[in-house]
C-alpha cells in the first residue's frame, strides 16, 4: 500500500472542505485504480487529507487528479497555496 498526505497549514473551514470533498472528490477517487481510503483531517490550525492506494503509481496518478479538483473547488479555503505533500509506502496496516 502507498499513502499520500496533503497538509494545508492555513486551510479555513475544514468541515466545509470535507463535505465538498465527500461529494465532489470522493466519486472521482472511487473510480481511480488502486484506491483504498480517503480521509480529511484537521491538522492543528489547518487541514489536509490522507489517501491510501494499492501502489505508488496509483497514488501518484490520483494525487495529480486530486490536485486539479482541489485547485478548482477549494482554492478559497487553502489561500491558493499548494499543500505540503508527503508520499510513502505503508510499512504496517493495523485495523480494529
């Protein structure tokens, strides 16, 4: 598995962004090959997301597509600033 973390330190209205992502970005991600999970997270004063995919290639392709949607739909909440992005292979996956 491969994870992508996008952090927008100055994101405003995280809950509103989450609702928009659920109805707008969610259907796009569900169609992406290798998609597993997507979370919108409050990171301190800002927000961001965590996405999980089967492979690095799947993650990178979906990330590029996601950034396009984010720029078009959430620019007012992110201040037009690109996110800090961290990508990496999941070393362990533990569920309840």
